[in-house]
C-alpha cells in the first residue's frame, strides 16, 4: 500500500499493488494511482488505512460466519 502526492512518488505508484494518490496530488500521480483518496489536509493516509483495515476485518468476519 502506497500513498503519494508529488512527482517523487510516481515510481512508487506504479510498483505498489494498492496505490493511493491524495486528492491534491499532481495530475500525473493521480493518473498512475489505483485510487484517489482525500487530500493530505484531511488526514488522507490515516483515514484510508483505517478504512482498509475495517474492510479487512469485515471480510474476515463474514468468512468465519459461513
């Protein structure tokens, strides 16, 4: 999982399985990322990681209930 906002993050976006550009990133980075998330002024990294962990917990729980 990778997050970025600038040109220096471009290679990271291409190599990561799950790549997130923040909303206020440069356009080239948004184009390379798998997902666009909140801006970095909205705690994008923290909130996205919490959401991803929540989804993982939900998937694990439903798998255990079957």
